[in-house]
C-alpha cells in the first residue's frame, strides 16, 4: 500500500501518521521524492480503511498494491479453487449446470422438473423456498414446506440442492440444502454474509444489481473471513438503462473475476435476460467466456409458473441448451 | 386492473383465467372490443402478481389502474402524513433536520457534535453504531457501546435519536432509539423490513443505490403492511456512470415521491455527493425541491472521522447551512 | 397501432382525433369497450409521432403493434440480410472478422498489421484516419493521409477497408473505403446518418454508449430510409457504473438485435473492454451468442500505439483468437 | 503532470520516454524514490495524451496535477465568466431565464409564446427549427422557415434567440440567432463543436445523456480552443435506470461545474424530467443549487405541441415559476 502525501505536509503531521501506521502493525518505508513524499506500507494492509486514510488532510492519494480482499484474491491463491458439492465438482476445469424452477410450487412440479433436468445433464437442482419479492403482496415461497419438497427431490434423484436464504434465523431449515444461495438483493446484507460464513455449507453468492466486481469480491471476503472458503460467485445481470432485457448480463465479469479471484464463477442467464428465448444463446456465450457453470431456470409448465415464468425453459428446451453448451465446452479445449 | 388478452385466446382459455381471478376474490368485467378482449378487475388487486399474470400465454398486457402499493399510496390517503418523533414533527409542512456523525466514535465526540448541531438548529441526532462497510476489515461501528453513547447524548440534549439497524436480532438494543434507519444496502432486505414493520418505531427508509422509486414505495409497503405506518422516505443518491460525486443525487425523487405517496421525504446530500463542499448547495436545492427534511453528516473533527470524513461538515459549517436552508424555506411560502 | 382513450373523453374530442388520424392517411377502427375506447389504426403508422399522440389530453396510452422502424424490422423482412462487401459476405450464416489498428499511424504500421491479420484469417481491414477524441489536444488521426495509407494496404492485400467518418463533408475522401463506420458518439448525429444513407456504401453503425437497442434500430432506419439498405449493426459496450472494464459489453444485444432486425450484427470486444487480455474470451462469447462478425483491434506494437494501445492485440495474439473463434463457430453448427 | 514508472523499468526505457517528453516541449524532473521513479512534467501538458502514455509498458500510472482542459478551467481563470448576449448577461451573479417552445410550429404560436414569456420575466426566447428526433418519421422541425419565424419574434419582442444547430452547413441560417445550441446528442460531435468554435456566437452546450462532467468540459474546450470563449454549459439530465422521469436531472453538476470551470451553468428541467408538473420544483432546486440560469419549455397550447408537449408549461404556469424562482434567488443573497 502506498500513501502519497500532499506537498505542504509538515514534519509533525508526517510523523503522526507514520506512528499511527506503525501502531496498526505495519512497517513504513519513507521515500522522499522531489515532488512528493511516499509512504510504503508493508504488512497486512487489508485492515487499513482506504476512506479513512484518504480523507486525512495531508494525504493526497492512497494506492493499494494489493487489493483489499485477501482470501478471495488470486494473488495469494494462484490455483483455481475447486468446490466439491456432494461429489459434484465446480471450478478448475469442472463445469456444472444448476437447473430447476424459480420457486418450488408442488411435489409434482419439483419432482417432474428434477427428473427432467437430471436426464438432460444438470448436476444440481435449484428451487426457491424463500422468495425475495418486490411486493409484500406477491407469492413469497412455500418456505419450510418448500424445503421439504426439495429434500424429497434430492432423495429421488441424488442431485445436490441449491436454495436461497433470506434470514440467518432460517439456517436450521437449510441442513439438507447443499448450496446456500445469497440473492442479488442481499449481496451487501453483511450480517447474513457473516452468518453463512460461520457454516460449512457451500455459498453461491450472486452479484447485486448495482454492485461492482470489487464489491462482489469484498462480499465473498465477508464469508471467507469467517472461515468458510466454499464460495461460488454468480453473475446475473446488472441494472442499466436498457429495458429490452430485464437486466444487462455482464459477461466480461467472467474473465475479470477469474483473473482477480480463484473462486468458481457461474452465470445465470435466466434472471439476467428475463426472456426464455434468450437463455440458450447467453448460456452458450457464458460457457465460451470461460464460466465454470450455469444456473438455468426450468419449469415443467413455464406458462403456469408462480413467478418468473417468462424466463423459464421447458425440460426439452433445457436438454437442447445443455447439449449445445457441451459442444461449446469441447470446442474450447 | 386491466388485463388485455391476445387476439388468439380461445374461449376455454379466457374462461379459465376469469375463473382464476374470481377465486382471488375479484369481480371480472369482460369487455369484448373489435381488436382485443379486456378484462376489468375490481376488488383488492394488490395481491395479484403482475409478473405471474403477464407471463400467461394468452395475456398480451396487464395494466394497473391502481399501483401495487396501497398503504403508501397517496390516492388512498390524500393528506400528507405527519410523523411525530418524540415531539419533533416531520411532513405536512413540518421541516426537520437530522444531523450528526456517520459513526459514533467516542463519548467526547458524540456529545460535542450533539450540542453543536442542536445549537445550530438540528432537531434530531443521527449516529451510526452498526456500520455497513464494503470490507470486512473496515471499522464496523461501536455496536452496543455506540448505542449507549447515543442514549447519553439524548439525555443531555433532549434530541430524538436516529440510528441504523442491520440485523433484526439487534432490535432489543434499539429501545431508546427513536428512528430506526434502514440503509440503502438493506432496502430490499425484506426480512428486516418485516421485522421493523412489527415495531412501533418510526422507520427512516433509504432508497437503494439501484432502486426505482416504485421499488422504494414497495419496500415502504412491506413495513406498513405489518402495521407500522410511521415511515420516512430518504433519497440518498443513485449509482450512475458519473464519478465526480460518489453517487448521483436524484432530486426529482422529491416531487415524484410527494406525488405518489403521502409519506414524508428527506434528503441526505452528504452520502449522495461524498464531498463536504457540495453538501450546502445540495441541501438548499433539496429544500427548494420540496423535501420535508434533511439528513446531514456533521463531525467535530471531520479530518479524523473513522468513516466518511470527506463528506462531513464542522458544526460551524452546519450552522451556516441550516441558516441558508431556513431562508430558502421562508422564500417558498 | 392502438390508441387507448381516457374515460372522460367527449364525443367531440374523439371525433377531432379520429379526423386527424384520417388526415394522416390512416384507417381508424373504433372499438367501444365497457372500460375504454380503443382506436385501431391501420396503414403506415411509422409516420405517427408517439410522443405527440401520447401527450394529447384525451389519450391514456398508445401502443404500437408494429415497431416504429420498418426497413430495419425483421417482421417486414424475415430473412437475414447478407451484406456483400467486395466479395466478403456478412450475415445469414456468413461470419467475418474485421481487424486492424485503432489509428493509422504510418505506412510501415498499416502494411505490417494488414498482412498479419490477413494471414490470420481476417477478412476486412479496419483503421482510423479521422479519430473522435474526447480532448481537442489528443491525436486526431492522420486524416486524408491516413486514408491514402489504407488504400495502399488494400492494394497490397486485397482486403476491403473499414474506416470511420466524422463529417459528411469528408465523404469524397471515402471513395475507396468499402465500409463507412459511424462511431458510437455519432450514432444520433442524424445529419451524418442521412448523408451516408444517400451513398451506396456499406455502413457499420456502432451503438451509442447510452443508447437502447430500439434507438440503434431507429438510427439504422435513418440510413435505410434514405435508400441505403447496406447496414451492419455493431455492439461495442454501454456505459454503466462498473469501472473495471472501460464499458460493459452487452452481448444480449446480439440475440435481441437478430430477433428485432434482419441486419447483420458484429461485436467489438476491444473498445468494449479496453483490456487486451479480455478481448479473446469476449470474442469467443460473442461468436457463441450468435454474432455475424467481430471487430478486433490489432497493432504490430501495441505498447507504442498512438491511441487505445491497452486494448490492442499483437498479430500473433489475433491469430490465436481467430482460430479459437473458428472452433466455436464449428461447434455451433 | 506526474508519470509513475513501474519497478522493472530499465534505464534505456526511462531515457527513451524522457526524451520523448522533451520532444513535446516539456521539462522533465526525475525523482527516484525507494519504491518508484516519478517523472514530473512541467510545461503545457494539455497536449499529452493520457491514454497513450498510460498504455506504455513501463508506465504504472499517470496523474494530472492540472486537468486536460485549460481554457474552460477555473484554475487558469478564477473569476466567473459573464456572457453577454445582446445585453442580456449570464454568469457572475447574473441570472437569466431562457423560455419558449420545443419547436417553432407557426407564426401565431411563436409570437404568442414569445410575448407571454417576456411578460413573465424571461430574458431570452428559445425555439427549435431543426429538431433531432429518434425516428426519421417524426417531425423534424420547420427548418429555415422556423428560423424566419424566430427572427420575427425577436423583431417584435427584442428578446435574443436561442436555437439548436445540427449541421455545420446550416451555419449561414443562424446569422440572426444569438445563442447557438448544441444538443445532448451532439455533445461529442467534435466536427460540429469545432465549426461553432470558429464563429463568434455564444454557444449553449448541453451535456450528453451518458457523458461525465469532465467530458462536457472537454467538449467546451473543443469550442474554446478554436477561439470562441462564449460558452454556456447546460445540465439537462442523464440516462439512468429510473424510468419515472425521462432522465435523471443531476443537480450536483451545478456546484461541480462551477468549481471546475468559470463558465456559466444553466439547467433545463423540462427535458430532464419530461413532466410538466415537475418543472417548477426542479427549477427552484436548480436556482437554489447555484445555477446561473434556466431553460424552460413553454407552449401556448401544450396539449397540441408537435413535440414534447407533456413537459411544456403554459405561459401562466411559467409566470408563477419565474416568480417563485425570483424569491429563491433573493433568499440566497
């Protein structure tokens, strides 16, 4: 970390700041140039608050040589992390497709979809039991009952389960859920991040609608700094001025995150586009961009789905997508 | 609510949909036009899920005559809501300034600032005890100890307290806090909204960085639908491509929210701009746009603040701002 | 086009509006429903100004059944347009790669790059002679001299040329340029669009930084309505809050534009990301999303480029990209 | 300007770069620190291309001490510029309201509006003769005939005229237009900027929908670097995700631009909001934020306007706005 001081800084001010850095356990190397004094900070600077230091009167600029995230940072962990979810591996060359309905709606629905997507090549089953909805009057999910139906689908198909949590107090219900999803709206719900960071469950962390890649990695760091290193990052579209698609899928996030971090990156083209017929091309594009996996909404009767039906594929459409994605993956090697 | 059917809809499909609407307790008036069949829905349509209906195969478009928010809606509550916080009134012509530091840092700091802003005309004291920070390694607030220091400042100055909550499990600590703030990152933390909706505390709800005005009102509706109607809305800047200011303060939100809702609207120019010298002009602009109040960051030693020092005013700068805002308010009547 | 009237509209107002529509050459079918009166407009409604009609006091809503673009619209032209540029075909299954430096800088540079990219599989040569630069003090291109150097490269390699125009008065210089590029900043320079629409040159129209897909198609319509139907659309990134990449490449635009329009769609990952090492993955993703071509910046000495060096590939890097894209294309069929 | 070199830069590379800077007429001071070598550049660095230098292999970062705009920069011109338009002064404490219809539509219309707004306190008359429209099929303005009608209104009322130019070839028609407007879509039409920079007309430069404040100032610099220093900047809303208003009016731009530049800043709340009833509150807010003037759309029959009728005020509404803004201005002094 480098701190550039303003020209007018007095010796007394400089010494006060240097002393403060030393109290934080850092070594400070002073480099007096003709134009500016630069303090080189060596040690664990992740605990230094950029904004605080940057706002000091004598500081002109502050520049991190190392990013403020450490456990999520590829610099300190050059090899890809491979997350193992009950035998399904993701990352480091392992590609996994998570598929299933937006919401669990009934026993018949979840079993039919689970069997359909398994046959078509999905390796994990997703299904929402607790649903974050913009309106308090919209369907909020089957809650505990939905979790039970997912467990039944797991028992029948053997597929690991992915489901979203909205409240740390519900954690006891997620005992048999293999991957806990943190939704886009909760990406900076720091209390929830800390809570799942204290478990040993794999966490699928979705990027917030208006969050930068750096912020996504800082949120992963919240989970990891509590001891849980099983984090999968998920790009699912950001909010822009364009209204043709629900959100704008930022596929550049895939190579960018793979460069900045060692964590696996999956892409959710269903929520990003909100349009069923765009899911296949964007899934193929995500695979070609280097994603480690996909998250695809599949419903046995998309036109009757209780939420997000517009963006769901049928099992047959999903099977075609999975096949085309497989071919793209082959072409890449 | 009006549902426009597609041209090719069969009688059977139409009847099935009509029956479903009736099961939701609505009266359905069918209007067969030359081009399109329109279903007029009468009754409490707030419980109808737009996305669900809109995704049905036979539905061309769905149009709400009434917005999906009811309790926050000015149509059903034409007079301004006046929120009374321990004798301090806001809304309906009552203007209130909330001032104080971003974070509570020490007894000396909070008492000095509290007395300074009270003397300058602030009517409520703000101070963060629980701080949402992007990095897990940044200062997270004094937590319970910070709440105690706020209580001490209240005891000395008589000013009502405003402080942010991040976890419903902390509610017991907020007994003496008069206004519970929901921060921008938690605007769609629906579980937290429901929890504060079950209390009788006034809630100050900040707009999320990437949330529309309609979404802000839907989040207010989450609180109000649990029974708590004491909600103050807060515009604090949205995320755009412009980087000169930290965020882009959307002052159009003030007249827009006042038109759509009866709830009081305050503006936080400190977080929106992130630059101390821009706080005064934007505070004046907010007052001129018709805001019911302001939320201003004040620190006794801005250059030493543990967070957000760059945007804090000194008590003296705040006193000048309060005086200029007072003159703007006079000019408006 | 359907115009929905407000409930309170008087007979006199209705008749006045109907008469006005008829004066525009449209047939008006009146459909009186129980809730609303709907005017169905038949004829060439592209000339009806939505905003004008929508702002009339008695109009509740206006809804186009047909989009306001006609010549660019796939509905009226279901087969893909194949643009033929001096024997290089693009669209309708024909994939073309346009490669070359951001700016023409010297004879040696353009010839070396031209030969390099030709050998690696590029089918057209790009090179800027007139450069739109944010600052008046930055390098503005070699102008007429740059065009001459491009012509020389064409003579040596046989590759068709793509170059940007900024001023209709320069058209005479573009006689030997095969594809005239309209840059993102000029996407709504309507006078320039009309001017190139009067030529018979192929036009490559780049999406503006803050323009919707519909606006891009309306700008294509400006060109086509002057008689020039040889238009290639280009996605090159939009401006969002994310700062890691220069812009955010919106690959959803590819399937969206292919659905809305019959025109070929190419993607420029170099300008979108601004980072050389992200060009290959995003080029592959663009191909997998269904793009008809790519536009790639290549420089013989990227570190010495007079503009945009950061995003340029070397000819060797480009050769690898072209090979990997070829494999993706094969996997798609 | 400071150039920070990477650690591994060789002596040969350093010397080559230093020599190149010297060839650009700059003095180079080398400052070897323990961590980094810094080159301090003294002289006219506005001609140095940041991107070019930043992309060199040995350069780690480049930091301007002075901004790349010079003539528009307050640092080199500390006093406010006062633009004098035929006796109407704007800037440096002088406040001016420009009012009139979006488009000139008829003699009766422009004369009636001109007299109405003059009586209500407007000091300049605006009216579009050449209209940039998204669709080639929408009304494009009365063109030369519209200019003649504006001249007639000027003859009758004495008010200076403001009108938009879209093509440098039309400049001869603007002889009697006092202020030439460059619209948002043409803010980076650099050829047009240079053309108006060669005239001695006052130029009103609107901020582009997706342009930063720095880019706006660079565009002003394009005009000024050609010799024309009579530039008025105009904030008119930027494009964001919010759809309630047409665009998002960024009033922070007012104090920001006043700090960065000496040029007058006006605000156009009509185009920004697109909603007539929001124009007055946002006009008042703009005045309170410190704007030097306003640009307001007024139409004698807003419901019949050929474009943008939704956002036009009647002359009576405008008179009320002008009176309320006058009171805000008084309260500020």
